[in-house]
């Protein structure tokens, strides 16, 4: 599995000072999904709040980018230390042309190296209450409500409702509530149209 050194910062629930890592990110075969620290990420479309990727299980937004040689990955107003994955340390030191890290700015950590491929497969292949397999593409989750099929509407209403209740951070829960409510409105409009026919 292809890996690449990246800067990863949690945006949901934080402004410019969320927890951040420099670590080895791996990619799915299609390149659409990134894996880091036991989490799976996919790119956000135009509905983003602060990040450019979302974490599939929680819906939290993250900023994921290439590592900068001048060590200016974190926003100028961010004051937290950046975690550097232990197995990526030597690669990162080469990139920034340093022999060691500034301990005031960085902390070396271990991360979960498990690649959660099964999470995505489970989400894509959930079985509904009638025993039928859902054929829902999770990449479609950020489409406009009018672009969903009826089955997708039902699936993502439940999906965003779960994240609205159990998301780890306030902004992620808020985003999920907004998406859920948009989809519920679309579902109700469709039902009203059917009743008028």
C-alpha cells in the first residue's frame, strides 16, 4: 500500500489550534481514501467548513496536506505542539533539513498503524432491516439533497443522525445535524409531491 508523509490537523471543534500530526498516510487502490492512525478519510466537496477531508466514522473535518519544508504547516495562530509519528521521524527530518526536532514545537508519538479498510466496506455494504444489501456509495454523502435517490436519502439521514448524536466534536455534530435536516426536508418534499399526484 502506497504511503506518503502528510500534515494532518483536526479542524472540527477547533479553529486553528486543533491536534495535528506529521505522519505516514496510506492510500486506497483508487486513491480516494486516505488512512492514518486507525482512521479513514475522504475528500470533502464544496460543503466543507474548515477542512479538506472528513473522517468517515465521525464526520469530523481535517486538513490534510503535504509537509512544508519551512515547518509552517500549522496556522500562524496555532500554538499546540505538532505530533510527529515515530516511524516518520527520519523522513521528516530530511525534508526540513534538520538533525533533531525542536521539543517546544514537536512531540514524537506512536500512532495506530491498522488500516481500517473494513470500516468502509461495512458502511458500503450495510444490510437493511429487510435483509437487502444497501448499494450506497459513501463518496456521494456530500451531494445536494436533490441528487440523492430515495434509498440514499434514507441511508444518509440515519448516517448523519448517528454522527449528530455521537460525534466526538461539536462542529462535527453540528455539521451532521445540518446535513441530516437538509435530507429530512428533501424527503418530506418528495412525499408531499407524491401525495399531490
